């Protein structure tokens, strides 16, 4: 009975590892295929600027947060 349980666990583990490796290799191939297109698009894109508008907290506001 123990042998059957162990074989079932080995089979399930192998099936999970096979599925994960297939998914990972498909994602890696898709990334490699898209890289030249991303590099060309990035070369022609304008620089992105992030502007953060916020006021600084006073000491009283900081103390009330904690």
C-alpha cells in the first residue's frame, strides 16, 4: 500500500514539474521573440517623466499616522 501511495506522489510531482517547465519555456520563447521589437520601440520613444505633486507632512501629521 505504501508503494502505491509513493508512486502516486511521484507521478503527481512529475506532472506538476512538467507543466511548470512547459509554461516557463513557452514564456521564455515569447520574451526572446519580442525583445528586438521592444528595443526598436524604446529607441524611438520619448523619455518618460514622472512628476509627483504632494505636500510634506508636518510633525503633528507624522505623529498621528503611527
